[in-house]
C-alpha cells in the first residue's frame, strides 16, 4: 500500500525540518565556487590583490576619452556600483563602444589614487593581448534609449525590454529579492510552513466580481470546459490556506493573485503578489495585529541595519538629504514599541472631530457603517498618528462573510462588528487586512444564508468546520504595497518588473 | 522628477543588499516571542521544566481509555511528532473526544518513565480546574474519514478539505517548505536576485499549444478584451527572465506555471511551480550543468545532514529499512564528485548498443533526430548510470527556436545540434532542461524565419539582442518533480496540496 509505506518514510523526512531551522539558517556556509566569471558584486565584496589581473563583464554605464587616456564605467546589475576602468592608450577602445554596450575588459586591479573617490579601479593597458583588453560583446543602436541619462517612469514603462536595465529599476528588483528573503526567514523563525495554494480555483473567496476566467485555449473554441466547470484565477488564497492551517497550525504563502479591476490608480495592479498567513489556536484579533507588526518590523529592521552598516558607502555616493527622507520612514516604523490600535468606531469619532474642529476637509464625510475611504485612511496614518495604525472591529456589513462576529450588538445587524483589522500606513492607506475566521459551523452557515449567498461552491470550506474545527485567524498583505511603501515609490507599477493592468500586457 | 530622485534614493537601498547577504543570513536571531500559544514543535524543541504546567493544543491522533487512566495523543502539524497525554481520572475525558477532534489539554509536563519510548508526557489530572483539563474545541462527525488509520492516496485526493491533515500529506507540505528555503539560501549565496516575472503574458514561450487563456469574467460575456489583446497563463517565464538577466546578470524565480495538458499521467499537472534561472556572461552549456548540479546537491546535502542529526529520533519512530531506501537515493546523488555528462548522440549510441546486446527491450526504438522517450530517459538514469545524468547537445529540430546552434554541422539542419542539456534522474526522467540562448540577433531571426514562426509577438524579445546583447543561458526545473524524486513519491499529485489537472478543480 502506497499510503502506509509513504507515511512511515515521511516521518523520517519531517522529524527535524521545523525545529532545526534556526540552526540551519545560522550555520556558516563556505563561499560557493561558481562556474561563472566573477560578478561585480563579488569582485567588490572580496577584491583581488592589488595589481592582479582580472576580467570584468558588464554594460557600459558611461565613458569618456581624452588624448592619453579613456575612462569606462562598467555595471552588471549585481550591485548598483560600477567598476571604473582606466584605459591607456585610449586607442584600445573599440569604436563601437557606447553607453549601454555589453563589454568585457581585462586589466590589472589597482588601488585608487589617494584622494580619489573610488577605492579601486581597473587599469587596462593591453600589454598581454591588446585585442582582448576591451571587447564589445553587444553593440547598441544609435537610437538606444538608455544612452540618455534620465527618463521618466512613464516613458520607461513603454520599453519593458530595456526598463529594468536602469539603475532605479534594477535596484528595485534587488530590493524585492531582499524583502522576500527577509520574510522567508521571519516566517521560518516563527515556525510557519510556507505553502503553495492553487491559483486556479472554482471558488470566489471574496464573494465579489472582478475575476479572471481561465480556460484551455483549445477548449474555448469548442465551448468545452477543461476542468469540467468554470475556473478562475485566485483573488485570495485564504480559503485554501485555512484548509492547510487546519492541518499544520501555522501557514503562510507568497503567491500571485489576480483582480480584473478596471480602475487605473497608482496602487492597483491586475496581477500582484500577495502574502497571506493563517494561524490556528488564536482567540483574539490582537494576537494577529501584534504578529503582523512583528513581521513588518523584522523586515524594516533588516533594511535599516544594512543602511547603517553601509554608511561610508552612502556618504560617497548619494545625497544625504534623500537618504534621510527614506530612512526616517523606517525609523519611524521602528520607534514605537507598539503601533497604535483603535477600533473602527474610534476612527470614525476621530475623523468626525477633526472635521468639526475644521482641521480636515474630506471629500467624503466619515459615516459609521460605511467603509473608510482612502483619504480617511491616509489622514489617520499620515497626519493623525504619523505612523502605521491598526484599525479593528469594522461593521459586519462592510466585510466578507467569513469574519467572526463580535458578541456586542451581534443581534443587531446594523450595529454589529467583526473581529477584524486593517493596518493603515501613511501615503498608502491599507497595507494589511485580516480577521478572526468564524469557526463555528452554525454561525457561519447562518451568515451565509443571511447574505443570500450560494452555499454549494463553499461546501468544502464549510466542511472544515464540521470536523475538528479550531479557532483561527489570518491576514493578507499586498507584497507590492509593502515594497511601494518601504521604497517610497509613487506608483505601484514601478516596483513590478512587468506590470499588468487594464489594456496593458505588452509582452 | 521622479526618476532622478528615486534613482538616488535607490542607490542607498541597493548598496549592500547583495554583498551583505551572507552576513545577514548567518547572523544569530534571538527566538521570537510570538503572541501565540506554543506549538508542539516549539514545546518539543525547547521543553519546559519538569512538572511545570503547560497547555497543549492540537488534534487527537489516537486515544484509549482504561479503568484508571486514559491516553490521548495530540498532534498539531508543526511536526510529525505528537504529545502523549496521560489523563487521570479518565472521567476528565469528555464523551465527544474522538480521533480527529481538536482539543486543548492542560497539565504538567513530565519526564517519561524509564524504559518508556517517549522522553516526555503531559500528566493531566484536573487538580486546578477539572473543566479546563481536557476541552474539545471541535468535534468530529461519526463518518469523519480520518478516524480510520490508513487510506489510499487516491481516496485522500477525493477529500481535499481533510487530506492535508494526514501525517503523510502534512509531512510533504513541510518538506516543500524546507526545500524551498534551501533553494532560496542557495541562490542567495550564489549572488542571484529572486525575481517575479509575470504569469499573464501575451507571448507563448515554447511556441507550442496547451495554453490557458485568461479573460476578465465580465469582458468574456461582452466579447471584449481586458488587456486589449489575447492573454495567456505563462507556460515558462524564460523570456521575461532573459530580460531581467540582461539587467541583473544572475536571476532566478520560483513561480506557478500552467499547461492545459490533457494527458493523465503520474508526472504532469496543469498547475505546477517552476524554478527557472538565467545567467549572463556564460559561454558554455557545461557551466550551466555544473551549476544546476551544485543547486540540487546543496538541497540534498541539507536534507541528508538533517537526517543524520536526527538519527536518534528516527530509530525510535520508523522502520530503518525504509529510511535506508530513501536516504540511499540522497547518498547516491551526493556520492560522485560530478555526475556523468553525455551528448545526445552518445545517449542514442548507448541505447542502440543495449538493444543490440539484448539488455533492453524498449517500446520505441531510439532514433537519432527524435526526442528521447520517457522509457529511454528512465533507463539511462536508472539502469545504465544509476544516478542523475546530463545529456547535452540535442538535435536542433527537437528543441525550441531560442537555443544556440552548435558550430558543428550548423549548415546541415538535419544533423545540427543545439547547446542544451537535460538532467535525467532515475524513476522520473527529465528533471531539468536548459540551454545557451542565441544572443546573436541575426542568427535568431534566421532561425525564427526558418521555422516560419510569427515574429511580431516576439519583437520585444528580439530587441534584447539589438542593444547590449550578452552571451547567456539558463534552465528550468519543475519544483514538484524535484519534490517527487527526493521524497520517493509515486504520483506527482501527492506532493501538491491541491492538484489541478484535466477535469479536476474541485475547490
């Protein structure tokens, strides 16, 4: 029998995969001997001995030639830094070398002159082999757009094949990678299992529109259904994550999610990555707010530590004023021991008071029972608290069916609230949304019925509550919203390599 | 101007995100003080003092009651291990406690008796508060299927809402998480940026059928197009990854991919996770085989180290014979300094010879110019080499348009080969496929034209070669194939939480 044989083997697998994780991730790893030429990041982080020969590969970020010497700056995207190459005689420079060309330079690694801004430079003299000294691997055309130094973000989005080569966008891609790794390590240290819920689903988690439908290209034409039923791209993996939570207690995921939203804003995408987490055996929404605060602070702390440690690099390369703008955001987030938490009802009171006192002039009046508008969210976090703030216990009627109803006013639908929270941050508004999930089958069925929802596609989800149901809750966070906020980027499309939105899927 | 302001700020961000990674991931982290009750994994990995009070939450994995005492085993999915609870008097056990019920038990943490198989047990006596001693949080119905100990994998797939609670499937989910983390750490240590290519695309990478079409649900009915053109789910992120490679030099991703394959095999899924990597400034396919071997070995080494370290647990809990079956696979993979590499032409010769010598009896005769069949791949890796083996330089006509054509026979289409490789492993066959990508615009255009492909949707991909083109290559690996192979699982559907295939998308 497959199942019993496998069961026994799996036990072996599973023994120490959770408990040994901290040990593993803190164990020292010897540097890998990669079968690749050294990257610029590798060269700069452990530089070769002075005067030793070395080959540098990359793209020309700038060059100039004078009578006796030429200067070529080379970047390869593994770090924002470039390597300065001093070429003597300048005749070694091929005529087709331009900004943006890919090149290989061979020379001697040399400590920079005293008073020079860079610690090292590559001295290229062609003594060994003049032909190998400076080689152009790939030329650029006369109209290659990135030869010009600066472009608007809007223009760059029109050239997806080149946009990521800019210093801004390549930095953002590295930033994504660093933030994701920080999250992986945080959840490992918190004993969570990273899971892979499906993206094709026959359920609609939020119970509301804006879905992408999926069908096999060959079936579409025949009017048949590949899965035997309608299937959609996931708008949230929460329901499937709850199934895994009821098996593993603590689960998270980072997956693409999809919304066919036609609104054209600077904080929405049709395809985005969503971090979701579910935790069993929690009883109170404050456990979830506390945990999500730990999660974000652990990422920010890491970013901030890195900045501090690299202060000497920073002062050489960038405008201190601008670094301060960004780091002050991170410091603000780390400063308070615990971010403020208010209820939705308190939020409405604060908003009312500010209007009455003439401090604010909202386009939409805040009304109990209606959702907070983006302007309200941004004002609360940005102006009133000047910090991320949790807002809990929203009105039942504003939230999805699966949220746990609070005992107070639970018999008065119009005044009832649910055990939920949003994390609001300055400039962005909602960054995280979460709640306790109703784990009592009867109560959940009653709510589904009150909302006149079709229960049949949710039977599998309800079944979770039929057997071994546990109190649990969780939250979701748009990965790009986090990146946008932490990197102070105005438009969410500029933290994504290939943004997808209405009328835009060029490649 | 957005671009220049952001550019400067981004420099600050990017300074040390690459170079400091090794330091970061090796820094010690103090244990988190989570706002959750302790999980069973946490309790077992740092047990409380003897005789101290403690609460255990989980699901009942077994129970029995005698006259003076009851035994309840509790598991919570954070580890395969359970906590044994000794309940005296047995009357503390509520009548609705059954296998599968979720429970909270409160008792004293006690060192196990000498000669007892477990090191610790929970002594529950209800002295403080009899009502709190054993609480059932969620009952199970009489027909709850997991009360029975063992089920076939086939049956379990029919109950997706409960399947992941089995000891086999919860172990596999933890295994997925561990393997993914091992990959994240490997690529970080190799200086790669983890990227997020789009899943909705207007390109068809492989130039071949089996696509899922994506359309907004509301547009489908109106016959309109959300993106202004046809859009599909990605079958491979390679083309977009090449764009990012030409910006960052070393990139990888782990994303869902989709194929509307109607074949019903034990190694195909319609939705699966794919690891893809691209590297710039490589010249030879052997650099890619060497690197992918390092990648897999780093994962296997970690799995194997964990097993060794937990030997004392294993001998208590499982059949040694079965552990050996699985660990011998891992050891086999680690044993050789370098796995064998043969060319496709040599593979065909080996297959021919084995048939001539009567050692094999293939259903399909191996013919130069045709693809290797699954039976050939499995025999080569499983019987002939008894180990993973790289096969390189396949016929041009068997491979996609973007692969670099080898110089030998390049003028004879029927004999030409490409600089590519497959990694074949026993039992599974192809695990990885990769190649050098043609980076010469003219050659690539010639090949596209020879194949009579429509060049217009590929203009953005060709543009990469117009400006600053660099030699590069990469590979893709089905994440589930890797998991299936490493965990010795017969059917790929059993390494996936919610498998998707033709006629199957139940939730």
